[in-house]
C-alpha cells in the first residue's frame, strides 16, 4: 500500500485547507484511515480517524473545526480544516490500516503553516 498526501500550504488564521490522501497498491485491504500531525518539537498526535463504514473520531483540539471523510471508490481520505489556528501548524500525515496483515502504512506528509 502506498499513500500520497497533498493539499498542504500556507494559510492565514481563520482560513481553510483541504488535505487529500490517495491510496494505491493493495488498497482494497485497507480498513481504517487517519490523519496525524506533528508540530515542530512535539510528538505526533492523532487528528482524525475514520473506519471503513464511515464512523469518525477527532482529537479534542480540532473537534468542530475539522472533518474527515473518505471516498472508497477513489481510495482517498480527506481532511477538511476550517477556522485554522497557528497551533494547527505542522506536518500532516495520513495513515492506513491493513486488516489482513495488521500493518499501518504512512504517507510522506504534507506541511501546513497557519500564519499571518
């Protein structure tokens, strides 16, 4: 399974961005997908998670502002980020879980900078 993340960039506080992560390879084996982020000098943290049937969960700091979704036909997961804050700055990584092997696959990361 290969994951390709895109959509990061520079945005002003209060702005929006939409991240995408496309899976290829043995993507039909993927069940849950998630977005994580890592800010400079901090540990990687869970941002949002979505199961194969569409159930979602979010980190406390992004609840009500971010929305995760997936298009199973396109093997793609999205992260809509609204009302962005400077503390949302970091590298965002997508992760896919393959049930048959119990392996987590990671994308290469896309950088988000929230600054005026």
